[in-house]
């Protein structure tokens, strides 16, 4: 199964934020959208970074309440690991596990943002695959008997 399959099911909408926005704005946006990360972009197409709940918490732990006066640029992860719609879900599972990543922006071959996949999306996809496999095996067993 490919990343494109997950995007087809969940949609390609990606919440983005400009690097010059305040951390408090980012926190509000994360809360309101009920998500764990925002892709940092100036145009909604090019990935400049990613800021997650973890980044904000780490910033507060290191700088105290002063972190809330910073901009996204100050706390974001600038070197973003991405994937493509053609990558396999198995590859994503390995990558997310080995790199301890919870969100992967999806980019086209020319580097344009076209979606985002979370660890929750990957787990949901895998559970659906296992459920389908179990149903097929159960039906085959019943048909045999």
C-alpha cells in the first residue's frame, strides 16, 4: 500500500503556518484543528519546516514563558523529513519508528506539499489492512468447510 492511498482516504488538506507567526498563534491553531503539527510554509507549497506540540513544549521547558513570545521560526524543526505519495506505508512505518517522527509532510516529485501523514493515519491504515486480511481468511475458511 502507498501513501497516496492514505491521502485518498483522509484528504490532502494540510494546516500550514508562516514562520513569522507567534508561538501562541501556532498553539491556538493546533488546538483548534485538533492536530499535533503544522507545516511551516510561506506559500502553502514549499516546506520550510514543521512545528509540533513537542517543539512548543521543548521550547517552554528550555526558555520558560518567554518561549511564548517567540515566532514559529525560533522553535520549528527546519530540516524536515518528507515522503512522497509513491512511498510504501511499510517504508513510512520504519522511518517513523527509527527517526521517532510522528508527522511526515507528503511532497510531490517537484517538492510541492500535497498532504501530511501522521503516525495515527499509518496505524489506522494498518489496522484496516489486518481487518480485511482476517475477513478474507475467515471467508475462505468458511467456504472450504
